[in-house]
C-alpha cells in the first residue's frame, strides 16, 4: 500500500517496573515532529476521519484501549487494529482514513506539521481524482 505502513516500537523496562517508550523525530518517526494531539472519549458507534491529507505525515499510536483504522490509497484498502502502545501506523499524503470502533481508546497522533485546514481533502470524489 502506498504511503501507509505498520510500525512497531520497543518499550524500555519490564513487567516488574513497567515500561517507558520514547519517540524521537527523524528516528522513531520518519519526520520532524511539529504537533501532537490525541482523540479520547470517542463513543463506540462513532466513525471519524473521512479525509486524506495533501502533505501531512502522521504516526498513530493507541496508548490505551483499542481502535480500528481503515485506510485507502485509491487502490488498496485495509483495516488496521491498534490495540497496544508499542504498535503504530504511519499515514502519509493521499491516504483516505476512517477511525472507528473506539473501545475506551486514547489515540495519540504525532504529526509532521501544524494544523492547517487547507491540507485536508475532505471530499471523497476529489480524493479519488487526486490519488
Ligand atoms: C487525522 C485523524 C487521525 C484543530 O483545531 N487542530 C488540530 O490539530 C486538529 C487535528 C483538529 N482541529 C479541529 C478541526 C475540527 O474542527 O478539531 C476539529 C476536529 O477535527 P477532525 O474532524 O479533522 O478530526 P478527526 O478525528 O476526523 O481527524 C483527526 C485529524 O484532524 C486528522 O488530521 O488524520 O484525526
């Protein structure tokens, strides 16, 4: 699939004392980090996203609970389950995403740029033309 892949992180520690997981820019994530945000308290029946980005790169990590991410690059579609804080999903430009089945999830998003509505493609027909 284009511009989208699974990532795996390694926590430092053990079950006795717990774990710590550092994420460094241009190392653990393939870009300079300019913003983080997180989604929380999303009801189970809610589906979010419904857009792609023109330039933005992001890594999604579910810190708590479980969430499903449906991604589509205009050719291949897949659903990824994020259910542990050592698992990540990289999503680059021109990938349609929808997040659903939030189960008590705290979904951390690490982003390569500041928020800009002009970077969003929210119209699905427009996405199909551009992708
Ligand atoms: C994405 C998925 C995974 C801001 O003011 N600043 C921000 O940094 C963000 C991300 C959003 N907003 C505003 C824009 C909307 O008025 O917050 C509101 C909700 O945003 P949106 O409907 O785009 O949220 P999601 O959950 O559909 O999508 C978000 C990100 O926007 C998006 O980039 O890839 O999470």
